[in-house]
C-alpha cells in the first residue's frame, strides 16, 4: 500500500511515514487506546514514490498476562479491510442485542480481564453506560473476597460457575451467579462471562428467617387462643398463653393433652357442631380453613362456647394444623337479645341494620334483604362497606364515623350498591346505642330507598345543563363553568385558556349527506373529545357544530398547544357513518385569560375571531388570538361588503398571460387571470379576494362572469385574425358543484359563436379530490361536449396518479414553486425532471409556470417540456394591450426560445 519492502520498514519509527498532522492523530490514538477507548481515524501517509496515501489508521494496545500495557500495534486499513472489521464488530453487537431480547442475564466478553464487549443487560445490571464500562478491568469490579476466585477461574480452561459479589459503578454490591468459559475471537483467546443477579433471592432467604421469628411472636400475642397439633395423633405441640387460660390449664400441662381431649363430644360428634372432628380435619387438610362453633372443656368442668378455625400450616419442616379458639359467649348472648329485637323490626318497610361498635353487622331485617339482594347469611358478620359503591371519598366516611363515635345521630343520603351491582340511594339515619355506663355498644341504621326520586331530580338537572344530542355540557353549563373558572383563576393569579372550534365545511356535509348524518357525526366527535381529553377539562357543545374547551390553570403555553393538537388529531381520525368512512377537520381559536380578555364574553369573542383566522389560514389548524386579528376581522367584513358592490359595479377585469411553445417560440394561448379594480386600493390580485369569494359562495356568479368575459375577448381576437390563440380559464371547486354550470358554459359559447375547441379549463389537484366522484362525472360530461382540461399547480396537492389517469386531463402545469429554484435547488430540479418524464409517459402535455430566466428555459427545453408561461415572456396584461403588443411579444418569445 505504501510501496516499501518489509526490510525498509523494520526498525523505522511509525511517525517517519506520516505527515505532521497525522503524527498528532497517531499520538492521540495511542494515548486513548491505552486508556481503553476505541480509536480509528483517517491519516495521511507518504508513499515511497512521493505521493500522499490517505488511509484509516487503527491502533490496538498490547497487554501482558496481568493486563499491564506493553505497547501498541498500528494498522493501516483500506476501505475494504475497514468494512470487514466493522462487519465483524457489528455482527458481535447484533448477537449481543439478540441475547438482550431473550434473556435478562448480562453477557460480557473480556480479554485479560479487560472488557471488550457487553450487552445492554450488563449495562443495566452494572449501572453504567456502554462507553463507561468498555475497556474496564472486570476483575477490578469484584469485591476483594471474590476477586481472587474470579482470577483463578478465568485462568482455567473449563467452564466455571460460582456465586460472587460485584460492585456496580454506583457502589451497590450485587450477588451474582457467574458462569465463565474460554472462547476464540479473531484468533485471540477471550473469556465470555454470563452474569445472573441473585441479590433479591439471597435477600429473600434472610427475610424468611426473620419471618419465622416474627410468626412465633405473633402467635404468642394473638387475641385468640392458638394451639399447634399433629393432625395424625392430635397431640398438642405448641400453645400460647391465651390457650392455657381458655382451657384453665397452667404451665406445661396442656402438652399432656390431645386436641380431641379438650373438645366436648356427644355420641362421637362435637357439641355445637354436630359432626365428627375428622370432618373438620379433612376440610383443613384440603386447605379450606374450616370454621365452626363448638364447646370446649374447661378444667373446672364448665363448657365454653368457642369459635374454632383450623388452618393447615408448615412448621419446622412438618405439616401441622393450627387451631384458633375464640370465646364467643358474650357474642352469643348479644345475638340472643338481637333475635328478640328483630321480631319487632322484621315487618318494618324501612331497612334496619344493627352493628356492633366495630361495625360488624349482627342483624338485618327483611326489608334490607329485599332491597339489597343479599340474604341474612351473606350480611351477618360483614362490615357495612359490603354496600360500598365507591362514590363516597375517605373524608365522607371519616366524617360519618366521627359523628356516630361521638354518640351523635348521623343523617344523610348515601349512594350504595346492591348485590347485583345496581346503585341505589338511601336516606339513612344511624343512631348509637349505649349501655348503662354510657359506652357505645351498637349502632342502629335505618334507611329508605329513594333511588327513583333521586334519578328524577338528576335527570331534570342533567337535561337543564347538557346538550340533548351529544350529552356534552350545553351553553348554560359552559357559561357557568367559565365564569366560575375565571373567578378562581383571578383569585389564584393564574392563567386559563378557552379553545373555540367547529367542524370545517360542516354545512357541506349537512347539505350533501343530510342532517341525520350530520347529527351522527357530531355525536362521534363528542365521544372522541370526551374520551381523548382530560376529565378536568370542560368540553361543551355551544350549538350547531360549535364546540369549546376550558383549560384551567394552564401556565405553560405548550400545554395549550398540546391540547389543541390533540383535538385536531382526535377529529382527524376517520368516522364510520353507515356504509361510508368520513374524514373531517377542525379549526381552533384560542384566547387566554387575562391577556385576551377578563370576562367570559371577551374571551368567547376573541377565541371566535382567532378561529376564523385559523380557517383563513387553510383550516385544520389552530391560532392564538392576537389583537391585530380584530382589525383583520373588520377588514374582512368590509371586504365582503365591497365584493357585493364590486359585482354590481362591474369592478372585476381580466388580464391575460401568454403561453409559449418552448420548441418553436410561438404563442399558443393565454390564461385568463381575474383582477379587482378597487376604487380606492387600485388593482388587487386574486389572493386578496378569491378565498373570500369561495367562503361567501360569490365565486359561482363571478366565475360565470369570467367565462363569459374571456369568451367575449376571445371572439374579438378571432375577428382580428388571431384564431390560433386558445383561452385557458381557472375553475373553482364550487363551480364544479353548480348544477347549472354546463348550461351556462354552453350558452356563453353559443352567444359568442365559439366552439369548445377554443377553451381549456384549469383545475387544481385539490379541486379534483374535494368532490370525488361528483367532480369526475361533471368533467366527463364536459369532455363529451369537447372541453379540454389541464391540472394547475401540479405537485402542491394530494392527488394520486391512479385517480389522475381516470380524469379527462390533457395537460399538466408544474407549479411555479418548483420552477423558480431551477439552478439553485437540486431537489426541485429532480422533481421537475420526474414530473415531466411521468407526464410524457402517460401522454400529457406539460406547461411550466413562473419561468423568469433563460437558465430555466434551457433546462426545460432539455427535458422536452412543451410550453412555458412566466414573466420572462410577459406579465399578465389587459386584453387591449395583448392584441396591440402581440407581434412584439411573439418576436420576444421567439428570440428567447432559439
């Protein structure tokens, strides 16, 4: 590569073959390599013949067996070699990335302890980034007691597996199950380590040991008597102090008994339970934790009512049963009294429920079971929260208990839930019951089901403040929330925003598809808004297709923008209506308190102004209110009034711009361009008034006038011998929807005694797509009477070639935005080349708009573009000037094209 023999290079210094700048590169490479960084940089070598050779200089550090740096190897890599090395490195990284998808284990490749590759799981485990961990010494990351073990294992040829401790980059010590084996990589011996984090497993083992000690303490301090016994023999193996008290046994004497000795039996069955003890054992061994009321034998000979619960457990490696015994004599006495009281309450139509002081239900009457759907067995022993509907917060419940625990009666309407899940409203009174000492022992709850009354009231309130069609808040509720929000925002010195928007072209949807479809669309939009926006945001329908959103406490303008973009995104999603899929857009105006208004009316008005500014900016967007918008709105209103006057006063005029054949230089035709001769502002260009004509619908009569005037001028030219000039007239989307358009066009042709061959109609891509099949049908009808079509501003719309091929189009006009950067922007040149090649292959003629210099002419001629139009040949001029200057224009065009 450098032209030297081996003996000419040996014993020479590397820097002798490099220029000064590359010597510095080599020094940096070697220094960073020694620190463990990967380095390869372009360097300039001196060839033996004297010329420069640019290559990739790669350096590798050399370490001894102990990992100490000895020197470096420098490699000169050409592109092929460098690509091979990159391929190998990429292959290893891809394999490690693949392991990341199937394992959580860390995988590290190291040489002499130095890490040369690792996967993402290793980075996460060691809490370091890839750059930080690469080239580090793996053994240095081991804690001292594990380090020597790791070094010895890495010197072994066999596969080793140990549990070691490793310290992460943040200082955390991990228990790692470490597996290491030897492998070959690029001719070198390397080690592959697999790291599995078992830290949590070891922590769990320690925790289990603590749990065993804790369980023993819990048993001793439990509120009930607990004994552990062998299920086979019944022998008692452990008992807490309360169990000795309940049986009347002291010291170790309880361990002389079996569990059966302490339970009262009669005819082989447990007293109070009525079944053999073995049946309880079978249930317990089936992990069902049975519970039964039984009588136990006290040492005095008395029988004590107890509640017995058996649970199968593992204790010190043995399968045992745990018996929990609770003295229930007081409870049974209370239950007896409750049964006496219940006879007087069973016939009550109101719900009656009695609980103890802790809230455990001890009695319910028949009305409670009928209304709630629960039977008595399902309610006795439960807490009243069995009826909890989730509609009362913690503060509400806390206030209830605070009241009754003070000995006061509590009265309120509670929203509860029945067994089947239905919600019901209960007019409830809870009264505390006290004993002779004045202590609260029970609570009596009485209630009436008032669900029907509450639902009627709720429906009336809802209808008063919600839109019937969409169920969103209506204007009344919206105004109330807006005023409340303004008061709160003012008091807290915060900001709030109002977003006002409607559906773009909603009237067209109503007129075309019907009001029923329009209503369904509004319902779908409302569902999207309710689902997609925050619950804290007020979304309202103000009427028609107008919606509004209130954003409280929005200090950040980005949050407002995010909400506006979210609304646009939600509404842009297609809506399925009957057998069709409908795509709609929205325009949003935003007003912010306090800078855009300090009351609700000002905010609404300014948000409305901003919305119409968004519409005038192309729709499907949002605009923040700016003070100059009011001036713009006033200007728009004034301009709209003046447009009506302009039609009456015949203030519109036509200008014409020639179209020139690029190959011959001949003027083939002209394009009619509308101008407004304003009495005060002078000549106004179309962009000043065409959008307003479209919005107001005035484009239809003005468009008809354009056709009639253009044909009248064309007739005069023909009478003066200019029969080769063809007239091109622009069409509006609204004209394509006018059912009388074809009739008006034919009448104008007949009036001026012209054939359809003199006329070409220009439509934009967006015009074709706006009305779909309807536009296609009308264009087919116009083609049948001889009208030709061209696509104007091609490349700026969104039509597809498949759709374009269906239409009766003969000419494509490339938009001026692509022509103006010929010779400046290579991308635009590529677009122009592509469009011309595509058009030619499909049999279309091509017209280039906006041609302004010879460089553009030459470029277009080289691509066989047919026609050009632009200021280079002529600006748009009135009809009279066109005729009088035609010879000069023709001469100028011929010179420019040759």
